[in-house]
């Protein structure tokens, strides 16, 4: 069965600093991996997805993630944090006709 | 309007009552899903549906019932609500089941069981 583990339930960065949100996956087959973002009182929206076409995936709002099979990781990064990036971020893996989510990481951006 | 909508957005109910959460999508997506979101657990799948009249259990199905008589609707019923079912519920839809395509989420229903 597929699963994901997000390291760190809360991450705090200063505005302009690098954002790094960690995700490790477990999958018995080549995975499809996703990052979703949830702003307060809203549903989830897709940031980016990995579908084996390229290991470095670029998403919306300047985010990107790199698929590393040897490390079973799919970490999310952004070079320079903006106040509007404050939200909760979810890593997810697909399999058996459904998405399996991690526990989420709340990103706080300090001015 | 095109999209996926959930109703109600907020609901307070008493222990033991039956309550139904509604989900409607306008894209004719084949797959629909119900998740619950709880602090520390992320989103956990309750039930999903591959097409009309086809449903299957997810990770935490106990105490919930679903139906899908029409492609566009996927209601979730709590037969006898318990306090442990206090949560935020999200409905989602996807065109394909292998999910290398995007899943679209509703705004969520915040349910409180007192």
C-alpha cells in the first residue's frame, strides 16, 4: 500500500527565505506524487504533481519539487517565501484509485 | 457555476441523529471521494466511487454510508452521529481513477456533533 510521511507538522521561515517542506513516500509501484495547498477555510488546490515525465517538477506560485527515487523523497521548495505562502501543505501519493495524504505541514512566514 | 460544491458549509448536530452532507460536481468526473480532515491525521479517505452505483470503502468507513445514483452527486450520511465524527469533511472529484490527473476539492463542511 502507498503512504507518505511529512516531516515536521510546523515550519516557520522569514519572508524572503528558502522554503523546504519534506515528504517521503512508500510505494510498491512507481508512484504518482502530488503537493496540495490549503488556505484557511478553503479546500485543497493542486500545487504540482510528479508523473514520471521529469524528476524536477515546477508548480504554481514559484514552488517546485524534486523526485528522488533513491531517497524515496519528494520535497517541496520555494527560493523566497512570501507572506501569502502561509498555509497548510499536503503531500499525497496515488494508488489503487485513490489519493493517500500525509498529515500536513503548516507553513508560517514571518515578516 | 462549474465546479464542486458542498452543502452545508457548517452543521451542528446532536449525538445519535442522522445527518447527510451533500456534494455536487458539474464536470461529469467519474471518480468522487469523501475525506475527513482531523488535526494530526491529514486527510483520511472515508469512501470513494468510481462511477454511478459503484462505491468502495476507504480507510475510515465505519459509521458512514454513501450512495451515487447520479454521476454528479455523492452524498455522505452519518447514520447515528457520534462526537468522534466531529471533523471537517471534504468531497473531491477526479476524471480518472489512476489519479495522475488533478483531484478537485470542495470547500469543505465543518461538522460538529454535540
